[in-house]
């Protein structure tokens, strides 16, 4: 594995690649960190001894994570930047996160035709044989590989195939554990793990193939696991015959050393052996410095330098916008070319928005969202809206993306909007109608969000309960990524919620689960340091302000929105333009102006619909 990675790091710069983003589970991770990615061995030794792996000054806002989840971001000697993403214990869950981060980096490099330069950043995913065949998220990622807005120009997959899966006799039903990649006709290179030179050549071939065809490719490194699944495991309990062979077999380094003895001059061979001894001495010295080593925080660097951990206080952020600018955005959001053939039923809906903005009253949910998007774009922020049919919206209310009824050409009105101030870069709206997947798509969007704080990343579930399919991403990344790894994310989850038909499952986004996932205090008022925000906005103005707050603040927090169904068009649930004015902001609680606060004896807390 290390030889493959070393070869890849040497080869990709010749194809104008500046970044490599790596996803890998626990096995082999520590070796990769210390031998190729310049991670201080002292940090790993601290984790082995149970000492903190984070600086003292952030131990009040971070909880740290285990040794096998450590991340790093490093510049190699050849100028290549390598990011090894943190991984949870759920195998393969990091895959779409790496792909999303790769896409974000590619998005930053544009050419004149507005296509991302996918040669700029390459994604390398290292898999285990059992997880590659058994985890459904792998197939989801392959299915997403060549879909617009999710295509990263080909991903390189290294399958470390120890022929065991976990400890079972057969971990898959196909001939090879790599066969799942055949769903997209992906080429597979089968390599003998005892031959490091073949592994080196396979990496070169993978890089060239990916660069030329912009497609995924798999290297199936057929090897074995000498030791058990963990420190306490005895592999002979379940695989006695295989381990009889393994125990009598020389290791790959020993085999290669014998090969080099027949090929290299004695003095060169001696230098190589001495270098291995020096590396062992270096590790011994590092171990002695373990207790005195001071870990370094890797967060808030480069494009994250304007962000930081929030203070233990509650802040209000002015998210209001002048009415003249809002009227301009409202009109621009429904403007399309004269020769564009809009769907006949939609024409009236779009036309009415201009009149609503002129009157300053009756602003509905879709209009408020467009105003939030457009105002952020004018201020230089990008918007990435992702999910199933998000262009029109599950309930045909959004329509930020129009389809010509005769030519099928696509028009996004907000992207044609001119920046009236010309004082800042104009942002863009990327409408990503995803495959029918939750876990991989949400993981992709999370990966995008941790790379680019300047982009408002939104994932909309078709119905609120569909987040169930992405629970691993929510639990292990979104809810806990900042606490474990110091990675902030401003991702927004829109989860349609309410008893408005569609059956019992589609009625609830299980808001109670998200409340349980927060680290909200039970005996005091929460501060901005809460791990994520869960809101149930009931007016378009509230929705406008909470979206804008995501980008205005100098820190990022995940935002879970129990979004409406019936309220999307309910006349009583519309806002006035004055509610969007400068000086206004999101209100955690809307007071009841129908009663005298001094006479209230009971407060009823509800989500969705409350019937008294």
C-alpha cells in the first residue's frame, strides 16, 4: 500500500495535480501518516498512551478522537498537497466525504468555459476487501461517479485485499471483492501484494488512465493480514489453514530484500538497510519525547483563516438587506430569456413574484429562499443546493432551475443576475439534482462544506424521514466532526416535516433524534458553542435570516431545518418586506402577540402541528 501511494505522489504532479485527497480506514493508516505524510510519530505515541492529541487551549471545545482516526494536511517536498481525511469507525463512510472535498477543490480552479479543472485535485480511496464488497455506500459512490455536479474526473481506488473480509470464510458472492466496481465498467488491475515493484507500476498506470479517460480505476492489491483483527484477536480461531501458510511465509520486505541482494551492489544495499535502522532509531527518539510533545491544531488554516471556534456566548448577527436590493433580486430570480419556453402552468407563478415584491407583502417560502440565495451571491458567497429534484423542489414550490419545454435547455435565473455593487466577486448557484441516494450524497455535501466555508451547502431530503438512510453521516461527521477533529461545517439539512398527508413515515423528520444529537445543556442556556442548530422556522422571513446567518457568522455550525409542507403556500404564513430589513435577524423564539405574557400559566412546546 505504501509503495502504491509513494508512486502516486510522485506521478500525479506531472499531470498538473496540486492536491491529493485520501480516504482510508484504520488498517495501514498509522504507517501512511508517519512514513509518507510527515505526521510526527510523537502524536501517535501520545494517542497510544492515552494522552490528548489536541492542544491544551482547545480542550474545552474539542473532545479528540482515537489513534486510528487521526487526520493530517501536509505539503510534500515535490509541492504536492495531501489531505488525509479523518474517518469514523464505520468502514467506507469517508468515501463520499473525500469525493465532496475533492469536488470543492476542483471548483476553485476554473477555465474560460466554466468547467472545473478536475486534474487539479485527485481523490484516492483505500478500501478493505470485505467492506468494498459489503458496504452499500461503495455502490452509491460508483453510481454517482459520472453524474453532473458529482463527477470528480475519476477516482483512484486501492483495494487492500487481505482475502479475509472480517474473519469469515467468504465475504462476498462475486468472484472478486472488486467486482462491485463493474457497475460502471471500471477497469481493475490485479496485483500481487508480494511484489512492491508491480504495486509501483500499477499506481503509475492508474494515474495515467484517470488523467486520460477521466474515469475511475481500481487496483486490487491481493495480499494478506499477518496479525489478527486487533491486538487481542487470534486469527487461527477462524482461519487456521490460511494462517498456517502465513506464519511460514516471509514478509514482503524480507522477500524484496532477498530480491535486491541479487540485483544491487553491496554498498547500495548496505545504505538501504542502514536507512531502515535509522528510521527505527528515529521512532525510538520520538517515543522518548511523547510526554513533552505539544500537539498542533490543524484547523482554521488557508481558506478557513477567517473562522474560529465560537465564544461561550449568544450572538445576534444582522442578516437584513435593503428593500431596493431585495426587490432587484426578487425580479431577477424569475427573469428568463425571451426565447425561453417556460412551462405554461409555471409562467403565472413566476410572474406573480414581481408583483409581490412591489407590494412588499405576501412573500412566500420560495421567494424568501431566492432572496437569501441572491443576497449571499451578491456578497460573494456561492450556493450549492443538492438533493433529489431540488431544482423544482419536492412540492414544486422552488423553481430556481427552469427547463425549456422544447429544447430541454436549463436556465438558472439567479446565475444571470448582475452584481449591482461591483464591489465583490459575484457568487454562483449550483443546482445539483442528485441520484436517489441519501448516505453518499449527504456525505459528499459534508465533504464539500468542510473544504469551503464561503459556500452555503444545502442538502434537501425529499421527505424529512429520508435522512434515515444517511444516519451514519449525521452521527459520525455532521454532529461530531468539530468536537472530534476540529472540522467546522456550515451544511444545512432541509427536512420537510408535518402532518400534511403522505403517510406516517413522511410526516416526521424525527426532530427528537436531532435534539438528542445536540450537546445542548439541560440546566443552562446554550451558547454559540452548541454542536449544531436545530430549528423549525414558521415564517419565510425566519427562513431567510437563518440561511443568511450560516454565512455571515465567523464560525460554521451544521443547521438542521424542519422545513414545512403546507406552510409553503399558506396565506397566513407569509412575510412582509419590512421583516427582511437591515437590523433584523433570526429569532430563536417568536413571541405570541395574542396573549398577555403576565397572564400565561402554561407553555406548550410543539413541532409540526399542535392542536389545543
